[in-house]
């Protein structure tokens, strides 16, 4: 296993993690921002108000993006398995 292969695997793993987490985090961020603006406008200072909508938003994002996420993870796993041959040399 060469150092270049290790760096490539680490980089691709980091990219995969970011790409798979991004849709869920973006949905949660947008919902949190909307609720924060709503709280500021209405002067509601309830810290727990944002939790339920964020959880629902992440569930909706999972339903929407799950097929793409599974496809991406399957492709990435196949790529990693194909590199196992290179690791033995």
C-alpha cells in the first residue's frame, strides 16, 4: 500500500462523508434559521421550540435524499472494494 493510495482513500472518505451529511445539515440549518427569525420577530424565548421542526426537517430530507445517498454509498463501497487488490501489493 503506497502513501498516495492512503491519502487518496482518506480524501475520498472525507468527501463522501461531507456529501452524505450535507443535505441533512442544510435542511436542519435552514429550518433552524427560519425558527430563529420567527422567535426574534415574536419575542418567543423558548429554547426547545426548534427541536421538533429540525427533527422533522431531517426526516423529510432523509426521505428525499435516501435513494441518492444509498446509490452514492454503494458506488463508494464498490470503489473501496476494488482497491483492496491494490492494497495487497
